[in-house]
C-alpha cells in the first residue's frame, strides 16, 4: 500500500465500510452522492489516523497515562489543516459541504 493508501484499501480494512454502514443500505432511494461522500469521509479519517496519529501512538499513550488532561495540540492543528473542522459546514459559509449523516461514520 502506498503512503496515502487507496480509498478502496482504506474502506476494506476492518471494520469494513460495508459492515459499518449497513444502516445506509436500508434507506430506500438514498442518493448515491450521500454514499460516495460518506466513503470519502471514512477514507480521509483513516488516512489521517495512519499518517498523523499512528506514528505517535505509543508516545501519546505514555503522555496521557502521565497526565489524563493532556491534549495533543499538534494533532488538533493537523486536523484543522486537513479540513476536519469545516467538513460539514455548508460551502456558502466556507466549509466543505459534506453531507451531515457522514459525520456518524467518521
């Protein structure tokens, strides 16, 4: 797998997107765009975890054991750089305009 990871690879990893989103399959006449955007969000979240958080997991765990109130501000800043704080804001307000149901799978 390349450093970014393909979307299909990320969605196929356990728990698979299909297993997580079985409730989406039950909705009749679900717009395909909603399903597509939800997959994009899940893949982006997994990519962020792989590239940003996972390399520091042991260090982060140790710091949080020592100080339960510790907040890794470098991850907060990176999440902002990746656009996580504006993903579900409407485009008219400067956000990315993703569908709101996708937040429950992120």
